[in-house]
């Protein structure tokens, strides 16, 4: 399959590298900064293109992996191409299918929202299709995306919430992990040991929740003894409004996604 990627930053490079590692495709890529794509010159199946038109006209699926603030110039370039070639696939937060279609003059548009954990093939990628993308193309596209992990077809109205939980979520999790690690260091644990202990604790907790099919609140009660160590720590978290702060962070990120 011929895969185009416009914008080879964090998301674009992830898509290129994961798809290239798992399957055999021809890639046509373009980035404003040529320095970012020079490392791909050694790949025989990757062609570095000089402009947006060259990528789009050569590809079955063209991924638009540019930031929302940079999308207009790319849309304008595509609008100048009167023929329709393949399918446009947008990763930009807040850019709806109807807006992309009108701005580019193209009917076959797919919107996706991947996550950084797709780099190790365990992420969830949300997908929404324009009504012009037929079932055969949808099946072909989902097969193309399968190396990134699970593919979930989602109503476009839910993309903002999905973006916060799935795409922004790893940053929030990293912040919480960092807090645990620094808390461990503060009570005298070696930094390297602290990192290993915290990562295993989070990993084990998630797997246990899945294995036992229980809610997080149930796990809290299984670990907490009356008047014990755990409930004292939980009391401090509640007293300091940690849960509310996390909920507020998710809500504010959700509002920002809607503004884009």
C-alpha cells in the first residue's frame, strides 16, 4: 500500500515507524523542516517529497499529521489539487471532518486520534469516517492501522473527550508517576529503586483490576486496613483535593480541545 505522511513530528514519525516495522508499504513523506526526515533517507521504501501535492497524488492514504494551528496552509495546498487521490486521514485535534472536507475540497476524509502508546502497539486509535468512505475502504484502513493497537470507531462528537483520556492521558499518568517517584525519594528510597517499584506497582494494579474485573474503589478497600497505613495516605489525598484536581485537569483539557 502507498502511505503518505504530511508532518513527520511525534505522531507522524510514530505512524511511519510502526507501520514500516510491521508491514511492507511504500511511504511518501513531507515535512517543512527537511532535517527531521533525513534519517529516513536510508529506507528504500520511503521517499522524501518536496511538497504536499507530491505526497497526496502518490498515496492511497495520506495522513495529515500537522498541528491544528498549522493545518490551514496544508489544507490550502490540497484545495489547489482539483482531482481526488485516495483518502485524507487527519490526526489534528479539534478539526472536524466537515471542516477538513470543505477546506481541502476532498470528500474522502477520515479522522483519527492515536496515542503515544501506539508506538508499542497497545494503544487505542479512535476513527471516524466521512459518509463518502465506503465499507471496503474502511476495512482496508482498519487493517492498515492494526499495528498501532486497537482501532475503535467512534462518533465524532466524542472525539474531544477521547483526546483527553487517550492522547493527553499518558502525560497526566506520567505526572502522577513522577509524583510517586519523588515522594519515594523524599522518604529515602534510591531513585532507581523508586522508579522500578512505582512502575511495577502501577502495572500490577492495572492488571489486577482487569483480572478481577473490579472497580478501582474496590481495590482501595482491599488494600486498606482500619486505622492502618494505606487509609492514612488516602485521607491525605482526599484532604488535599487530589481527586478534584485531577478531575479539573481533565475538564480543562477537554474545554481546550473544544476550542481548537
